């Protein structure tokens, strides 16, 4: 089981001189902050200032929530890293204009996951918006699960919304490239548009979903032929 550590800037600066020659079995890092904030996103900065172990993954997390944790926050992974040193990346997705976010650097070794101190910033938007490539099945009934594939979705369920016509579906799973949504219970049937709102940005599928309580015959609708 991996252990979780969190470093603050104060602790790191206080202890750096007296610990600089001491090897630890986990990486030590700082969240440096965010620069170049524009409507395209922002540059995230971190610093692994000491590591005597292999780093299997490192990168950044961000969220509107105060808590930041792998699997529960937006993430950009930079993969393995050899030794200490600064790192940075342009984050250009899952940032809504005018929203205040918390971000932090992270590093993962064989036995530990380490988080840097949180840094707060206000977003001016992002360059990459959500897109829908496809969804399946193309026909369904209440309670069925529709799998939507695409890109730049939020990995946080509550940051995504899926709409079938004007009805809201229930998000059951979400990743950057896929969302699963449960068709809500209703007596309506017909051809309905399918759209996703993720991190404040809305995108519609190029095809409609045929929705009925009796889906014995295949059907593929064209966008715009919805019955409401």
C-alpha cells in the first residue's frame, strides 16, 4: 500500500539545509506555482528538490475543491523522472474562465505518493475544449448505459453533465477520453440530441440517440431530427 505525504513550502525551507545530505525513501517536492495565465491555459511549475528513489510518475493535479488527490482531481502526468529537478507543463484543458482553482505538484515512487503544497489561481479559460468522437449504443431505453468517447472530458464526475434532449443523464464513470451515462427514466421516446458539458464547455454529438422502451429495430438518426 502506498503511503501519502504532503510537503509545504515552510517545512521544506526550514529543513532543507539540515536534511540535504540525508537520503529518504521518497521524493521531496515543491509546488512552485502557475505562470503565463491566458485564455489558452497556464504553465504549471514544480520542483523535485531531492530524490534517492526511482520516480515512477510525476505531474500536477488541479480542482476547484480544496482537496487534491490522484483519482479525484484533474491530472496531467509527465511520467517517470530520473533524479531531482524542476519540471513544468502547459495545462490547456479543463479550466473554466473566471473559476478559482487549487493546483499542486505530485510525485509517485514505489511506496509513496507525495503532494506539494496547494497553490491557488484564477483561470482565464483554456484552449482545448471537450469533443465527442462517437457514442454507443446508438439506441437504448431507460436505464441503459451509453458510452461516449471523445477527448478533454473532466475526470471528475460532478464536473460533467450529459443531456439527452433536455433531460439530464446520470454520469456513472468519467475519464479524459470517455464518459458513461445512464439514460434517465421517462415515458418519452424518439430521436434525441446527445450533448456533454464538461468544465463549463458544451459539445454535441454528430448523431442523435434513438430512445424507446421498445428498441427491437435498429435506428440511426441524423442530428436535428429530434422529437420533443
